[in-house]
């Protein structure tokens, strides 16, 4: 009888291990990325999970003879000797002299897209997305999502180190946290329910349990926007923290998280950053400006006519980021005290001027990536604001339970993972930084 002991032996080496195995025989696995036949030998580039490894086939290396039926995109296991050489600049590099190739599978048909180029510049976006299981194999495409992994990993690691508890909240809910019409309705065994616009209600409830909580998960917006910055399903990185002195505590926590994330990317993901030629931001501190003051700058400095006095238009976000760069050398800027009309019902109004709120957005390289602020924690104050907006208080009984039985001063934010990745990498469309986008036109693949 077999028994499983939970010990996973490493069967194959990674390219990063080659230095430790110089002049040794090793086995690696991956896809045949490209074959370049030369006189008397061939270069075989093998695409592993994170690298493209140069292998060399020549008859004198071993008794193995190349199988001409091996094509690009064949899945293989390659054994060979790790050898060192020098590149054109004299830097040491490693390659594999092939001793044997075991074919694990062959492609059924030729790929309609050439994925062994450095990038898929000539592939239209729709084609890229339609062929996602294939196009993501391109080294540059997959590097996008390794970096995105690092962003989420950094967010999680930083907050865990700040005594936050990671939570998982329902995505089928009784009411929309943000309200409005941009909410997906579901027939749930004869009842009407919704897909969660955010984990807001649950984050607040769990502040009463753990003080500090965070979640990385999908949220859903039934918005009819078909723009380069909107998705109907995206990943939100949320946190909520209790016992705050002001909403500046939230902005400070996010700034610390971003510093940590970018340091982690530099340390753990240099290959991907180099491949994508990422211009990493430097954060020492992030400037803060009030919404009203920002609007004045847009009018007086940049001579733009204001058409929306309660929110920013995309062009205005770009202008404020231009201002942050010109005045402070910063890729980021916090805009605070948004009008109460534009913020959800749970946002605390500014006691000094109730037309505005203790809230903020974080703008990064021309686009809003975060919305956050202080929440109402007093039961009577929350009920009063709901009624002033014509909301049925009885529909939010379970939400108000948190307030009714005592809630600390608290606040939090939601940070869009795909938008942060998009602006960090310099893309013009958020779909490039979404593995399998869901928008008003796309539910496949």
C-alpha cells in the first residue's frame, strides 16, 4: 500500500539554480520556445515557468540524436550539462548542452500567433484577449502577471505585518454597498440578490472583531462603460482599520503599503521589471491636496473649464498628476475632502463643512487607483444620513448591527489591482493587465 507523507522532492531544476550546478547534469521542463538551426548544431530556447533558457544541441554532446518531429510549443523534459560562457559584455551566463529530450506532448496544430517574439505588438488587443491561454505564454505577457502577483503579495505581507487579519467576504449580497444602478442582479432561489460591488459592509463588521482587516478579491460593477479604464469585474485590494484618529491614518497606511510593494518588486521581480522596462516610482512621501483647492488649480493654472463640480473628469486627474510631478516630483497625489454628494452613505461628513467628506482618492500617473476615507461609526448619525438620502433603514438591519452594538472610529480603502498594475507598467488599457477581462462585451475565454 502506498502512503503519502507530504514531502515533495524537487525533481527538476530552475534556471536560477544553474550556477549551483555548473558542469553537472540536470533536468529541466518547459515548452520549446524557438529552434534556430546552425551549421553543425542548433540553439533550442526552452520556455520554463519564468525564464527562457538557452539550450544547445550538437551530436558530440551525447548519444542522443535530435528528433525532427519536435516543434515549437512542444512540451518537453530536457536533460543536459550546465555550462558557463560569457555574453558580448563579458558577463557570465549559463546554458544547457542537451543530452536528451523527452517529448511530453506535441501541439495539435500550428499556433495562429507567433508567441516567441519579445512582445506581441502586432497582435490586436481583441485577438490577444480571445487567444489568452496562448498569448499569456509570451514572456512579456506573462511577466505582467508575475509583477501583479508581487503587488498583491506585497499588499498582503505588509498588512499582515501591521497586525491586519485577512478575511474572505461573500460575493452574493442582499444590497449594494455603493448603491446606484451599477449593480448586477441575481435570481437566488426566487429572491433578488446582487453581486458585491465591494466588501464594505463586511469589512466594517469585522473591524468590530479584529480591529484591522484586509481582503484581496473580486468585485463587480454593472457599469455600461466601454473605456480603457473600466472593467465589470476586477480585483480590489481592500483594508479597514479601527481606532483611527483621522482618515490621515488610512492614507499613511496605504503609503507604507506602496513603499513596501515597490521595494518587494525591486528585490524579487527584477527580471520582469527589466523585461517590461518598468519605470519604478520613488516614494518618500505623497503630497495631499483638498478637492476644492485642486479644482482651483485646474481652473487657474491649467485654464480648464469645470463641468463637474462634484468629481474629477479623467483629464482633470491627469492634470493633478502633472501638478504633483511638477511641484513635488511625485507620481502620486492624495486628493481629500470630496463632496458628500459623490461619496457613499457610510462616508463621514466633515464636521467643519458637512458639504464635504473625510474621504480621499489616490491618483497615480494620471488616474485614480484608490478611494477611501473615514466611515460613520455612530448609529444615530448613520441612520440620519441614510434617511436624508431616501434609503430604507429597515433594509440595512444587519449592516447597522455593527453600529448599534458599538463601533470604533474606523476607515479604509479599496485599491484596484489592475489599474495600479496598468499605470505602473505604462499601459493605456486596463485589459492588458487583466488575465481574463470581463467587460460589457466579453465573458470569454
